[in-house]
């Protein structure tokens, strides 16, 4: 009979446990709880538009960046990439980001339409070489440019690509400013570019990059200016005979996300995106160093002639009055600071 002495206590304990549990929800099966948590995690898709084609190092780096972002955010952020201006030209894509119908873009001096300091990203003959360029980008001047882009353009720089010097292409050699008489050429939507080439003697006109090949093919324009990578990837060797080594602009270009899109992220996701950007920066530089040396040889194989008999000092002198006139006092001061960077 002793073993039954504990029954009242057991029943009492069961009653207390039942009473305590009456104020709590029934336990959720583990599989249902996991599903609920998965649904609670918002999936984010960013649309990334740029002007280069699928073979260009910008696109390859963008693909790597997308992979890294997906990995580092446990697939919470996915990036859809639209090369070849599929989302519109550079300006169109920036406006789409502001409207919320796109999220990322590759852009540079075009942002001068909103950010005055961005014009310094591509001032003719402001940078001596790539080393000088990188020192500016990663120094105080570059930081100031980034801050103004965030504030006035509404875009946040994630990583950047240095660009090879811009060269002028044509169907006859151009060695001095005198050779530009009557020369109709495309320039990007950058007021400074219009001014300097007009001052040098050409007849520049603004045209979206995706219209340049057809413009050259149909004779609407006689030439254009861009780094070798874009001359190569755009197939300009089919419609242009010469690369004139003016090397008038060393510049860089940013990969940017809309401020609103970036600020919506948690701190953890922001950190993951920036880590991915840092790794993409290294990857892009490796691609640049590997691939760029081949562009010249391939353009020659496709029939282009490199004119290295260009009087760069003459072009510099011809463009300087337009630079002085086009830049504001603040911009010109920044230009002079760039020249002084070692």
C-alpha cells in the first residue's frame, strides 16, 4: 500500500502544470516553426543595369559580386544583371533607381549632372597615370566625391573599376587638334566633354552609348572616344580604322546602389554587401590586369591601326581654356588639388 501514498501529490502536481499551461499557446511543431521563420525572412531582388556586354570585365565582375552577395546573405539578396543597356542608358538607369524600378548601376562622370564633384572623375589630362588615379580615389579627394554622390545623386558607391585611358577613334589618323576640323564625334552626357572637344576644334554631340555603333556605321558621327576595353567590347573595329592615342582621360567608374535600397537593409545585410563589394573589387582588378593587355593585340587583329604619333601636349593646351571656363571655382580648385597629388 505504501506505493499509493504518492498519488495525491502526483495528481496535485499534474493539476498545477495543467493550470500553468492554460495561459500559454499550444506548442508549435518544429517543422511549422521553421517554415514560419523562413516566411518571415524577406527575399530581396536587386536589378542591376549597365552598358557593357557579357564579355566585358565589368559584367564578369558584376556576376561575381552577385554570387558573393547571395552567399554572404544566405540567398536573402539576389541580384539580376542586365547588360547592354537593357534597362536603358546610364542616365535612364539612374532615374529608374530613383523611381524604384532598378537598384544598381555602373556610372562615373555622367553623375556630374547631379554632383559637381563627379565631373572631376574624368577631367582631361588631370591624371598622369593609374597610380596617380588610385591615390586620388582612395584618398581625401575621392572620399569627398563619394560623399557628394551619396548626398546629391542618391546613390551609394559599393566598389570601383579603374579605367584605361580614353582614346579617340576615327577613320583617318588624328594627331593634332588641327586634324579635328569638322570632325563629328560622340561624347557622353557630360557638359565638360562637350566643351573641351569643341574648344579643341571638333564637333561633339551627346549620344547614348548603345547608339554609337549605329551612328558610326551610318555616318552620323565620324568618331568617338573611350578606353580600349569598351572600344573592343562594342565592336568598334568593324566601323573604325584608327585608335588615336590621345590618352586624354584617366578615370574610374563606380558600381552604385540606390540609397533607399541600401538603407532598407539590416546592419548585418549591409555588412555582407560591403564585404562582397570589397572582394569583387579585387576580382575586377585581377581581370583588368589579365585581360587589358590583350585588347590592343585583338583590335590590331581586327584591322585597327594604333596612331601613336599624337601630340598630347597640344591637345592638353587646346583643352585647358575650356577646362578653366567650364569648371566652377570649387571644381577648378579640386582639379588643381588633383594635379598636386603624388
